[in-house]
C-alpha cells in the first residue's frame, strides 16, 4: 500500500519542512509514503469563500488516484484515539487497498464534490490547528500508528 498526504498550499516555514522530512523518512521505513503540495489559489482575496473551495476542490480532485481510499482531514470528521487509528489503518492495509490518500484542505475546507469523493472524514482534534501544524500533527500520528502496529516502543498511551 502507498500512503499519500495531499495538502493545499505551499509551506514556507523551514521548521515545518524539517519536521515533515523527518516523518517522511520514518514512515517510509514501513511503506511508500509522500506528502504532496497542491498550489493554493493565486489572488484568492478577490474570490468568495465558495469560489476558493471550488477551485481548490478541482485541484484536489485532479490529484486523487482513480482507485484508492480517500480520507479528508476535517474538523467535523470522526475522532479516534491513537490506538483506534492504528487498528483502523491495519484494517485498511489488510483490505488490499493500494492507495490510501489523506487530504488536508485549504483555509475554508472542502467543496461538496470533494466530500462526495471521500470515503471517510477524520478529525485530528476538537481544537483548531493551522494547516501547517496539522501537517506535522498528522504525520506524527501516522508514524505513531505504524509503531503501534509493529509493536515498537514509541507509543506509551493507554489506547
């Protein structure tokens, strides 16, 4: 199985890029993994929120694989403890899914067409994170899930 995280917008912060490279390296020990950036909308200040979501949505849809399982990271999505997420991930891996794609949208979220394409929505927290920090938090949780699956000593939680 290949895991991809699609993120809307470029990140310019060196510390975030450094953290993401570290988690990419760690996760690639378990399976093929990559983070792909999708350009945000240029001149977005001249567009209404709905137009931005639709334009970003078209860009997201172009990058989704024809076959695969798509998970939107969305504040209204299902919340899981780390152990639950690891169990879910193991089930997806066991199901024969070839492409697992997680999507972190832009500032306004996703348009209806992207929600319709998704197989699941997942929330990282009840708290709100910047999209850059959400990238790191999710990459860490994905890495944590693989260490739980493999029985490695990284995770010390009660779930």
